[in-house]
């Protein structure tokens, strides 16, 4: 039988493709001092630095960068970090780690082709920020966008856990405030009615606020318009609690009776305002509002941004605590949390042979990339600021 040309081609010997082994790369990481207002956290703890340096990587730290998180230069030096007072030298490192996004002045100090890993906080950015990074052909990853194996966002979830727990601890402090607080102990003492807590939002912040409040013996009510979130929260708690969708009459009734109200709502662009000024006026004198949602506008109509130095104000006889970035108040805990999340990724990047190989191998890490060698790869950012963008899957595959 005569062979067709196609069959002949099939029978020709072909070259064997050999798997190319990935070569490890050595990282040189710079950690500058945080200059943003009220920012006290740091990306890597001394233990994390020791883990990196023991694997042959270099870490350069600006002197005093860890002081606000209670870490000294000596601790970092003992862990193998290089300490310098030269800010320019730190920003000259091939990879930069920051909690807050780079400022416009800091971008000027960055070398071309630098890898930047930090938060992005898109709602506080301007178009010029991305244009400046693009000119430097920076590859940038955002903590908020990095995904875990289960599809969750580990950095966001971890900081939300801190914020939820902290909101109850803050409220407990404010309830005993001698100037205006009610002088109540947060909890459930024999013969004394338990503290009544209303939580708006059944996400991670709301869940950890509820867990902390229940642990102290409080009576908790949670409101959210998502039945799925309310069901998940019930399943994650060790006991059944009052849950409801947000209906003005039932919410007003709960607010009238509560000692503490926690705002933990989220919205696509701005947090929805679910508690009106009239509702706040009907709350008990000396009641406490902790609006964790103030980062995105707040869910109480009476909320106004406050600072860690002056965290509260009184309106309609109700104490308001509306400090953005609550985790920064617990800077060491928050730093440990961020460090635990970011260190394995750094080691993986080195193991895979660099950022290009790492994002090919890790879809969760690839999701965190919003700039790749100066090319904007995040559609949300592109649409928000009217900037040209490309799908990273078409660039890196």
C-alpha cells in the first residue's frame, strides 16, 4: 500500500523535547520606612528576614522601618538584614516591599524594571500614579489581589479578621470611658444583663466581631442583605445567634436597645449608608459606634473620619469611633500577619527562578499583578482610570 505524504511525515523521526529545569534566583529586597500618615506596620518581621537570608537572599532595610511595629534595627541586623540610613539606596533595590502604595516622590527614586509588592488601595489612587509606574516599566503586585488556593484573598481576609476583633476591643474600652462612657463592663456577669451588640455586615469583619463579642458573653445581632453570608456566619459560629436582612423597622428596634453598634458593610465603590442620622438619635445615651467601614465611606450617616491620635467624637449623645486602617493600631499583630502571608510567596518566587516564572506557575500570584514591565494588566484599574490595559494571560502563559 502506497504511503500518503501525511503518513510519511508521521513516520519521520522527531526531536525529543526535554524539560528545562527551573533555576533558582537570588532576591535582593528593599524595605523602606513607611511615610504614610498613621501607617505603623512593616511587611517582614525579623524572623521572616532570617528565613530569607538563610536561603541566600539579601534584605536591605531603612533604619527605623520596624520601630512602629516594635522591631529594632538590631533585631533585623541579627536576622541578616543590611541596615542603612540612605533612603535612595533602599529604593534602588531590584524588589521593594511596602505596606502602603508608593508615593509619587518615592516612585521617582525607583529604578527601571523594579518589582514592587505593596497594597494598592485603588480608591485613593490617581491616574498619574499608574502613569508614573508605567514610565519606570515597573512590575507591581497588590496584596489585595493575590489569591489563595481556595480562591480567597489571604491578605484582605487576615486584616479583616484583625479589624473585626479589634472593633469589639475598642468598643469595650470606650464603654468605660470616664468622660462620656456608660461605665459598663463588656460581657455577661451573673445577675447583670449582657452587653447588647448590633453588627452590620456578615463578612469576615462581621464574623470576627461576632466571635469576639460572643466570647466576652455579649448578646449579638447581625444584619446583612445576603442570606448566603448570614448562613455562612451561622455555620462558622459555635452557637446560633439573631440574624436578619436589613429592614429599617427591625434595625431601628435593635439599635434602640444596643450598647454597641459595629459597621462592617462593604460596597463595590462606596459602602452603603444603612443607618440614618434619625436612627442614631434614637440610640441610648453613651452607646458606642465603631464604623470599620469608614475606609470606604462608612455605613452610618453620622460617621466622620477620625485619627488614631483623636479617635472619637460625640454626636447625638453617641460615641463614634471612625478611624480608617484599624489594623495599624495593632501594628505588631498586623505586621506578623502580613509577613506570614508574603514570605512563602517570596520564597516561591526565588524557587521558581524569578517573578516571570513564578506567575506562570502560580495563578493566585498572577492575579496579584496589575503592572507587568510597565504594561497595565488589570481591567478594573484600566476601566476606573480610563487607561489602556492588556490581559496578563496573553502576555505570560
